[in-house]
C-alpha cells in the first residue's frame, strides 16, 4: 500500500515526504512535474518507492492502476504563483487536477488531505472558514476557493476523510526553487547576506512602513498538522496558521538577528537596524495595489476543535531555525 504525495518535489510536498519518512513511512510515491529540474534537490535525502510525472500519474489514476493500493493521498501539487494571469492554466492545475483526485479518493474510500490557501479570504479582515468571508483577489485564490466549494458539496456523503488546509504564509527549508514566490524570510536572508540590508514596502492601505502583518507559519508546523490528520482522520476545511499576525518589520528583525547570531553578534532592535541602514523601505508596487493582503491572521477555532493541540513556532523561533539551515546549506 502506497502513500502518495503530489507536488512532492515542491516546498511543502518535499517537507511532507521527509516528515512521513521520519515516522517510518517509506513506501511513498512522489508525484511532480520536474520541468524545473532543480527541484529534485528537495527530495535527495528522502526515501521513495517511486517517482511519477504528474501526467503519467493522472493517466494511471484514471485507468484504475492504483485501485486498492493506496493508504492516503496528500495533495500539494498546484501552481502557487499568485501573480499568474493565465486563468485557464491555473484552473487546470489547481481545480481540475484536484477534482480528479478527490473523485478517486471518495470512490476508493481513501483519505484525501489537500492544500488550500488563505488567499481565499482576499482583502477581508475575518479569517474564518465560512463562505461569507471568502472573497479571493486573484485567479490563484479563486482556484483554491472553487475547489473548497466542491469539497463542501461532497462532504455530507463522503465515504472517506477529506481534510483541506488553508495555508497562511509558510516559510522554511526546501523553498529555494520558488524564485519570486519564495517566502519573505528567504528573500530577506539573501538580501542581508548579499547587501547587508533588507528592503520592505513603505506604508500602504493604512499601515505604517513595514507594518503590514501576516500569519507566518514555519513549515515544520505544517508538516505536524498534516501528519496529525493522517493519523487522526477528520473531514473539513481548516485554517493552518499560528493565529498570530506579525509584521514584516518583525520578520526582518528576526532574520537579521539570526544572521548576526551565526557570527556571534548581539541582537539589535528595529530602531537600531533602521538607524544603521540595515532596514530600508521602498515604494509599494502599483501592480500589487488591490491584489495584496495587508493583514492575515488565522482563526484556529476549527483546527483546535478537530483535536490538534500542537504549539506553533513564533517568527523569532522559526526564522532562527531556518537561518541556521540556510547558513549550513
């Protein structure tokens, strides 16, 4: 019996494969599209039963090849570029692909755990898993929203557990291939190492310079939640965030201090780093206006009610661990 992870060479997918290995699950089929060949590096240290290209996997699924041979599918495969403007491509990769796997899992009574996104909430201020708060700002968010709606329609008659996780701003190891879509922690680390400074957006949308706030989630916590639901199945759509909104200033300070700690330098305050020119601000991009979430903070009520009791790392804790990994990469 196989455990299948789609998007297995990507950021969260690769961390999930490593997490499965850590609890003794090695009979893993990794599914991905390696058109970006460098993503293979993310699973070099993972144990796999097989690797399948996404299209080959879909063909085998529809032909019934995996019928009766799957323990669970952890579906992370998607286009994650929130700036992608090709709606047809986005819907094919994020909606139709997911729908095919959902139908298969319900038909075969196989647990289905999948990646949704906090982008479904758009520019709203309430982040609760309820239709009235879901107003996506771009086609990426819409593709995730539409699939969540499909899941909601299927859940009342579902023959096996279906768990959707609305990821907030995830950061951590194995994201280096993501380019512009990598986390701000990753970009801040590289900026500081190359230029000795970090650049943030100026104030916009009622927020002061660098004070836009997000729910930043360390990828290790994402893995822990997925594994909890794999071992303790529950159906539903759940926010996966810390429940804390922290500012970009805070993540910049945490990144710089973590970098300085590697060299034995003491931590500095935001005020000191501004005065030293190590934190600077740039104009808010016109292209992002009206398409940007200036504030996110997960409502964790449903996640906790489902039995998850784990503590989530703060930005300071998660970034410190991440920078250590990046420094020794």
